[in-house]
C-alpha cells in the first residue's frame, strides 16, 4: 500500500476513525461537533435544516405514547408528542415547507380512522410533526375496524387522538358520507381545507426546553418498558 500523502496524513491527523457494524471505515472530525444553539420553544431537527418556533408559549399537553404505531414512528420504546394549536404555524411558511417531506399514514392504522400527514426533514429524516387530514370516504366505524390489521387497531396515531373524542369522530364520518378516497399524491397539503382539527403534534425531542414534568403516559397496556406507578397514565386514550 502506498504511503499516504502529506495532505492526506494531515487530514487523518485531524480525524477520529471509527469502524461501523458493516465494516466500513467512517471518518469523524476530531474537533467536537457543537450542537446547534436553540432557544426555549424552538423546534430543531437533528441536522438543524428545519427550525421554527412552537406556535404557543405552552403546549396543550405532552404525551408519552406506548402504542404500536408510536413505537414504529419513533423507532423507540415509545413516542413523545406535544400538542399545540395550529394557528401561528399553519399555513406553513413556504421556506419551511420546502425542507419537509410528508408521509400520509392511512387512517386504517389508528383508532380514529383518520389519515395523518407526517412531516419529516428532507435532509436528516427526523420526524417533525403530525396533523390530521379531513375524512375522505369512510363513513362508519365498522368499516374502519374491518380493514384494520390484527394488532394495529389500538394505534393512537402520534398523540393527536387526545384532541378529539370518539363521538366527534363518528359524527364527522357520518356527515362526510361515503366517497372514493383520493390517493395521497392528490391531497393538496398547502390548502388548509385538506386538514382537520385545530391542533397538531410536534415531536417532543425536537423542542428546546420542553417541560416533561407533567407528561402523561398513554396506551400503557401496550408498553414494552416499565412505567413509574406514580405518574399519570392511562391504558388507552386519556379522558377528554
């Protein structure tokens, strides 16, 4: 093997070498990577490409959700979401929207039966926030239950369920009636008429200075980790 050049040697001297699990060599800068500076109430993704302020001084609620859907979407033992009013954040600023990609999670995967727009950073992939979409074609709860897969019927959908009762969900479904659902690509996410409700959820880990002291554990019947008995908790959806 040829000896490294002086320039490459200098580069290696300033780097820390690590071996990844697949055997590939990864070079990390020797100097400490300073995390992005954030102020309390600022939302910042892992790579700091997505940054904005929460739309209210305090969240309407903070939830640690242990349902299967939240475990999948957080890639962890549970998902943490803070509920905020949409006013002040939506409609999204075009510059912010350009840095976000969207996955529309089908309503049949959750208890409410409503589709949800899940926003991600296009650069680092961090999940940023969720907002429900208007009901687009399932008029009866029985139809929703029939389409659910075993084990998915108690997914809360990311914390947003707590802002809506079962009664309101049923009423909205009956008013909407039955019609063909458009594909996700046909949903205009820049149009406020596409969304439902007055709240959204922002992922707790991205919010600087978020107060977790009153966080409520929900869907604990599906928990895979121990939950302290003294904290507020509910086996499913908390009371409205």
